[in-house]
C-alpha cells in the first residue's frame, strides 16, 4: 500500500500550575508531550499514581493541600521530560551528515539505561503525602 498518513503533533510550554483547591489536571491535559522520548503515557501513569497516593485517606479538608502537594511533586519532573522530548525533536531528525554522525556516536556511548536513570528509575507513590 502506497498511502502516506500525516497527523499533527501538539506541544506547549510546561504549565506553572495544574490545580485549584478542588480540581487538578494530569496527563496530556497538564503536559502534552511530543513523542520523541516515548514518555507521554508513562508520565500520565506516574501522575495518576502520585495523585492517588496524595489523596489516599485524605479528609475532605485536606484535599486542597494534597492537590498542591501533587502539583509540586509532578510539575518539575514532567516539565523536564516535556522539554527533553521537545529537544529531541530536532536531534532525532537530523539530515545525514556530520551532525548526524556525531549524534550517532554520542548515542552509542550514552544509550545505556544507567545513563537514563533519572527517567527510568523514578518511583511513584513513595513518600508523596506531606507530613
């Protein structure tokens, strides 16, 4: 089949705030990501796990504080991943040539999982409830 499909890729700068006292965002609503780190769905799952941990056993009066804590936990991490994905857009689509060969050489050296520990070793749901 000789059909080519195109679709839009949407991105926006990281939001500074996701929550009010009663409502919060997660996943693409909070941090849409380009697909160049393959982390969009993963970040949404992390959001959901941390949100659940923050709200577990929370009395109604504590919900605003817990939502603020969830936001404080997640915004820095998702902003870093979101910006990294945006940065990879150009890096992963270099035309053949010297810059592409330098990138390939760097990736050959730094492609190990240990070099991506901050991304792949993150644990959600631990110590998320404020003292």
